[in-house]
C-alpha cells in the first residue's frame, strides 16, 4: 500500500522478478502539502487498516507500506504500529519502508550514514531522529525542501543531492522518499562514491521480497546479505 500521492509505482515494479505481482492500494486523499502533518495523516491507524483491508481481497503473501515519511514521522513505535495494523488486516507479513531501511542497515553492518531527502527541513529532522532512535548516526544531510510534486524531480537533481549529502565518514547514503525517482542513479553513484547508495523503493522492494524468500534482482550485495542471514 502507498500514500495517496504516490506516482512512482513503476519504480517498485522495476525491482520485481517476473514471478511477482504487485497489487496497490492508496490511502485516502487529504488536501495537504508534504510535511509532518501529511506524514502523520497517511499513517493514521484507521485509514491504514481500511486501505490494507482492500488488499486482503487478493490474499497477498507479503504486504508493504511504501512510504518513508509516513513510517518514520512517529518514531520506531509508529512504524511498528503501521506494519502490525497491516499484518492484522491482510494476515501476512508486513513491513514499512522505514523498517526496511533499518533491516538493510543492520544486514550491511552500517552504523554511520548520510541522508538525502526531498523533504522540508522538519521532515528531514524527523528522519535523523528516527535513525538515532535505532542507534544510527547521521554524518551528512541534504534536502531539497519540497512539499509537493516530488516525483517530478529529474535524475540529475537527485544525483547532485546525493553527492551533497555524502560525507567522508558515512558508510552509506540513504535516499529517502518512495516518490523520488532513484532507480537509474543507484549504480552510477555507488561507483562514483565508493559506498552503498540505498533508496526508499529499493529497500522496500528488498524487504518485501525477503519475506517471500526471494532475492532483490540486480543487487548482489543485498541478496548476499539476505542469504547470510537465512543460511
């Protein structure tokens, strides 16, 4: 499931192996800009449950809450509350984007990272707090300050954002927001920066596939990390 303004379904599809089918349901519309108020609204328990219930008709084997800000805005407890609510409604394993990020950081052994976000400063600060709550240190940070039309950001601007966020002591860079185009810049930026570049849709897709016992196509690093845990 995704927030009502999600416009990048295609990015999640690009991470899927041929045997996997995605079914999407969107949270109810609110006439809000992208800020902490909106992030809290799309994580509202009643609305999350109602949206997840729509997906129960197709009996999913795993469920994803594909939104970064909606799952970190209220801390670790808020993220867990969302995934638990979805799990209860669809009767299947569920995970949020922010929980998926923490899983990826844990499996890759990353304690220090830089973050690149399209968000307004308040939301970016909430992400820093979320990571600190899990014991992670943010060593570099950059944001675009956008409160709308995030999916229209061109790849070149996203790449420049990642470069400006990176710091020498960061072990990885995380690019937030499932509505920010990132798919085609990950590999070039990893070669350029010499470190993992994790993105919201990438870790979301990976966490969902992991719950199905499947690797993430095109990402040998995360696939190997998954195998090392399940072996």
